[in-house]
């Protein structure tokens, strides 16, 4: 990568980042609201009928097939390859939106982070139609849109900034000036949610799981449990990706594989329901269910959710749905930690923070972003649970790196834009 621009050229990129922030955040908010409203319309409230659990993932698969077959861009980046921060061409936007709606709102076990990043990049790329930039400037502006849009998902610019900062750390000191326009964009864009002056802003996406008990008095047993959770999270995520790759290698045409994947996801959710769990906790990204599994008091229910989510997540990674891989990984980490709540009376607050951080670290192979995310997730008690959560992240990261070295070549899950 060339040296970052300086002087007027650099100031121009910062101003462009600030200008991009608001439209990128608005588009992200519109997309997330559309996913939520469509999900509510399709599934209603409470436990849906069995035929809806079985048929809606298949219907969503049909929508994804149409998006991938007839619109440019193959519906966006494959979640099996992790997150990508490469610039997204403008022509890909309709396919990304349609494939993501067909996946996320219809029950696929993937998160919204990948399409949100892609749409933020598209906003940045639209800017290049009106402002002449070189290749490096185009990448910086694309990143600025990504920063702003993903801050809408993660409740502010901090997690988004850390996520993309760690993802591009290989660029060394040259990375900081490249990321500054993005941070400005994220901060300006987040005003859409917090408001300014007399305008109260939109309702910011809430990451905090409410009513979690305070955590105090760290015990040696707690530290041992979160270390084990970190190791198990890394092992579980490595098996998820292995199974996902096996699914992707099945010799079926793309439409048939997607339809089979939708059927498998519906059947797994129905099986979990038959065993006493809520099918809605098996379907979707898991973002709304981490509090449920963290406070569960039944070994049977936790194990049912853990196994069903594990299998459904692997199927969705490999069969061709479109979305992000982070939130289901967080759910798996929290589910593993919640076994410590049931078996060893571990604090559910520590289970939530440590499990979420371990799952995110195992999926992204990052360190600081998972800790920041965990702090936002538990809210006020975060200062007390972060020291044990650090051990969970360390165990997950070290185990993941060990597994990566054994299964060469290593594939990183967050690819920085050049």
C-alpha cells in the first residue's frame, strides 16, 4: 500500500468521510429496520406454527437463489470466508440487500454485519462518482462508509473502529491515517442515532442485555471456567467451519444446495422445539437470544440449543445463504459459558461477557474488539467482568492460532482493504 496522503489531500478525505457518515448510517438503519420489520411480519410474536418454522427458511433460500442468480455480485461475500472490507461495487447493492433479507429475516443462522459493511462501502463508492480519487483514496472512502454503517449495528464507533483497526493491523503505522476518515465518518453518522441539539435522533440499536446481576469478587474457579470456555469456543468454531466447508463441497447445483440448507435449518429448529427449546433461539443470528441462553437453568435446554445452533450455523455458512459470521459465533460462546452457570453456579453476567468475547475472538481471530463488544453487551458490570473475559479471549485466540497452524494455509476472517 502506498504512503497515505498528506496536507490538503488528506484533509479532503477526512471531510469526505464526515460527509459520507450520515447517509451511510441512514442506509444501515433502514436496512436493519427492514430486516426487523420483515422478520416480525413473517414470524409474528411467540412460538410460530410448525409449518412456518419448516417452510420460511426454504422460502428465504428461494429468494437468495434469485438474488445470486439474476443480480450482480452473487448476493455479496460468502460468510464462509469471513468478513471482507474490500470496496463493494455499486451494482452489487440490490443483490446484497435481497440476499441478506432472504437469509436474515427468514431464519438463516447468520448475522447482519456483512451486508451492513457492504452497504456502507457502496455509499462510499457512490461518492467516487462525484469526486475524483485515486485507488488509495477510493479504498479510504469505502472504509469510511463501512465504519459509519457498522457503528449503527454495534451501537457506536468504538467496536466498529476496533474491528477494522485490528483487521488492518498488518499495515503498521500507515494504518492510522487511513482509518481516521472512517472514525470521523462513524462519529458523524452515529449522530443519526444519538441526535444533536433539540433533535433526539433515532432509537440506537441496543446491545446491552438488560437486568444482568452485578458481578463482584472474582474466584479462582471463575477464571478456570472462562479459560476452558475460551478453548472450547475455539474448538467449536473450528469444527463449525470444517463442517461448513464440507457442506459447500457437496456436489449439488447452487439452488438445490440452498434449498436443502433451508430445509435442514427448519428441521433442526423443529427438532429443538420437540426437545423443549424455543425454535426461535435456534433460528436467526442469536443476537436476541444471548441473554436467554446466558440465564438458562437447564442443562438439557442449553445442550439442545448449543448443538442445534452449531449444526444450523455450519449449514448456513456452507449452503449459500448470505450474512455475517460473527453473531452466531458469539451465541455459541455464550452457550458454552452458560453450562458453567448451570453446573458450577457461575455468574450469568460473567458467562455472557466471557462467552461472547471468546466466541467473537475465535471467529474473528481478534483480541480487543471482542473485549469492547463484551463490555457493551453487559453494560454497567463490565469493569468487573472484563479481567476474566480477557482470559477467555486469550485462551480462544491462542487455541485458534494453534489450530490454524495445524490446518495450513491460514485463512484470516477480516481482510483489510488495500
